[in-house]
C-alpha cells in the first residue's frame, strides 16, 4: 500500500505544544520529493475519511493501523498532516 509506505517513510514530530492531546505531525514542505505521495495521502483522507469537530473546527480523519490522520490547514506552511493514536 503506497499510503502506508508514505506514512512509514516520513519523520513524524511529537507536538510539544499540546502534550495533553498527544499527536505527531509532518510538514509536507520538508518532502518536495514526495509531493505525489503527499497529494495521494491527502486525497485518501478527503475521499475515505470521516468528519469530526475538534475545538469548534471540522476536520476529515482517516484511521489506519490504529492511528488517526488528518490535514491541518496552516498559513505558514503547506498542508501539514497530523497523526494520533486511535
């Protein structure tokens, strides 16, 4: 599965700013060589994910192997993606 390979080959960083809600993230700008995989991952989340509210905002989540993945809009970087345990 190409998406699983993408998940396994990028460096996920623990979000120290929210330790009470443990999650990790990647900054997609750090992976220009993986742009096609990033776009496929985002498309998979949008196509097969479910919508859930978090702090008053709606996000699309996709669960894979016990983790939830989502795309976080962020004005300072292009499409960071988030990850947390089930």
